């Protein structure tokens, strides 16, 4: 179930720096969030106060249905790195209304919007470091890798960031 983040978290802002929040629960929307990454992602609803509320986790290469409303913004983050992901090309996703015009209740069929979740453009170095860090049992294991010291340090740091519990966001 949804879990509200604590009060220390700032308001959610869009790409232009404007506050984002849910406005009302009038027009329904039916969404299928498709995680196209090979990472566990966390889905957040932005509530009426503009705070992130943890809604669900979506496994790698999996999908999750959500019945929501048009004015309810959503965002997704990599569960381990907390990196914000793109949702249908945007950092914040607003669903669209599920029907146009009159509804034929005799032949009613709800069409879910399929929205793809993916990483923003990332450096190969970042991807490689995170991939290696995910495969280590602990960060000290990076010390035995026969690679440059700077890369070992980056891998250790990435491992610690991914596996250190974070305060609620």
C-alpha cells in the first residue's frame, strides 16, 4: 500500500521548477507502467500536498497496472541509486483520460495507457560501475579487482550507495 514519505522531503518540482501535486480525483485513467530496465524501480504518486508517496516497486522488465486520475502525477526512481527515470519521455508522468466522447456501456472495454519507464541518457562509465557494484557481496570485494584504483573506488562508493539503507524519500 502507499506509504507517505516524511516531512523533510521538499516539494516535487517539474522540469521548469514549478511545484507539482495531485489536484482532484474526477477523471479516471488506467495505466500500465512498463519497466523496460533491468533494474528494480520504485513508483511514486505525488499527493495533494506535492509530496512523493511510495506506491509500488516494479521488477525488472515487468509491468504494473494502476487505476488513477488525470490530475495525479507519477514519477519513478531506480530503487538502489534513487536516480529519477523517464516515463514516456518525461520526468513526471500525468495520465490522460481513458475515453473520449460518450461511453457505450454495452460494449465497454477499458484501454490502458502503456507507459514505458527507462533511464535517461547515461554515461557508459556509470552503467559499468553500477553493474559491477551490483554483483559484489560487499564493497571490500572491489579491492581484489585488477582494474585501476580510481575505478575500484568508484565501484566501492556505488556499492555502498546502493546497499546502504536510505531514509524515506
